């Protein structure tokens, strides 16, 4: 099988979509199949190595910090598909590239599935609510619902990474959704106390400091401001007790930098491309804090827990179901004070002793091999049904 993944949700410096595509490519090659990846890039070029074909299409930057680009050369997409002749196309974003994938697949006789990586209608509605409010919010919801239904019903299948979101889309009228939760490479992400201690020592952090970790884009839709404000509450109440580690970049970089200058208690890296190095960040932390409210899945929560590091969120978001032992300890409200209180309460629970149990649960339920067996059975069914 030659499987094609086509998306503009792709950054060379990280991100959940990039991790998912990388893991899928490894799984394909290990099974004797091939992987075709078509993504935006700095220049147009083709690279092939050990069953993996990567086409980058020259595209303008839309985020200099996160390195995301807008894939506008839609004609070249079809030329590549015609040349490579994949057996199936998976479209990984909901904009112009998705419509081109559908049109090209129909013209070339290739089945196309969609992967619902981003619940973009929620972000749209939130933006409208902030700036306009009232009737405009209802109009935005209706337009978003109609757009999602019109687009995703055209795919052979729509893959959704959590059952609650799949149920929501079905309620909107998406009739072809299938739930496939994502996974984690437990050969890379696993507990290692010694490596975690070494990471702290290298950065001059005390072993008894409470290390909080956030990995992800620094963007308003990730609710990062709430996390930063919560940390400021904690720092003012008990200076030196907490240290925040942030791995990621985006439009709120300056807010992180200002808080780092004000508190002297933040370690910030714009990105970490090495999964091995990233695993040490997780191992060194006492607690991973994810403030996002509109994630479709949240791969970083699995990676953290696979390393034994507990996760708390703001309750009422799709990531709650992924949390091992901590889902009831998240913030009750989407406020910085509530999140700060939840973090303080967490450290009274004695969860350090549970790290091995947390990692073992994640390994037994979310290893990538389990995930891809289900996903590839869907692919094979789609290909067989399409051809017949």
C-alpha cells in the first residue's frame, strides 16, 4: 500500500499532527508499505528514503514562530498525486487543501478520507464571541455546522480522535465518522527517574522544587494566558516553590518572556524536535498542566503520562477522559485562580508514588501499535469498498 497524507497543518519544529504523521510513516515502513507525505515548505522538492516519500510545496509563512505555512499551489498537489499514484489519500486539514484532495481523488479514482485534527468551529465561535457577541455567535455556529457537514460528508470516512467529538459531529449531520484515538511510542516515552533528576541538575533546579510543564503552541486558543496567570498566583504566594517549564512558540511568546523576567522562575524553549530530549522534560516535571479547552485529543497528555508524569486540566474538555487518576483534580472553572488552586491541591495528594502505575496504564491502552491496527483496518475497508 502507498498511503498519502496531505495537510497544511504541518510545522517542521513540532506539533501533534507532525508527531502523528511521523509515527504513521514508521508503522507503514515497518510493515513493508510506503508513505507519501505532501506538506507546505520553504521550497518545492521531493525526497525519498526507505519507503518514505516527502513532497514539500513552496508556500508562504503564516506564522514565523510556529513555522506554519499556507499551501496555495493546489495545482501541484494534483500533479504529485497523479505521478505517485497512492492507494488512498488522508486529508488532514479542513480548508482549501481538503477540497482539493476531494476533487483530485475523484478525478484520479483514489479514495479520500478526512482526519478531524482540529475542532476549528469552536475557535471561530470563540473569536466571534470576543469581538461581536450576541446574534453573531449563533450565526457563526450555524455557518460552522453547515460547513463541517458539507465538507466531511464528502469523504469516504471521517476519522475523529475522541468519541465525544465524534458524537457531536454526528449530531451536526456528519454521517461517516469513525473514532480512532491516538497513541504514544512507549519505547521513547517511559519513566526514568535518574534521567529526570539529571535534567534538573543540568539546569540548576533543586530536586525538591515543584516543576510544572506545558508543551504546545503559545496561542490564545490554547488558553495559555490562563496558565501564565495561574503560575503568577503561585509564584506570588510562595516564591521559589514552583518553576514553570514551557516548550513551544507562538503569538504569546512575549507574554512568556515578560513573566520569565518578572518571576525568574520560568524555563522556556521555542521547540524540542528530539522525542528523546522531550521525554526528559516530561520525566523531570512533577506535573504537566494543560489549560486547553478545545483540543481534539491532546497527544502531549499521553506522552507525559507514559513517562509517569501526571496531568491536570481545566475540567470539562475532551482530554479529561485520557487522564489516569487525575481527571477529578483539575480546575473546576476556566479561571487562573481556579487553576492555581487545583495545582496547589494536587501536591497534597501524594501522586509521586503513582507514577509507575500511570505509565503502565498508558502503555497497555495507548501504544501506537494498537492505534494503527484499527486505523489501517479502516483504510483497507475503504480501499476495498471504493474499488468494488
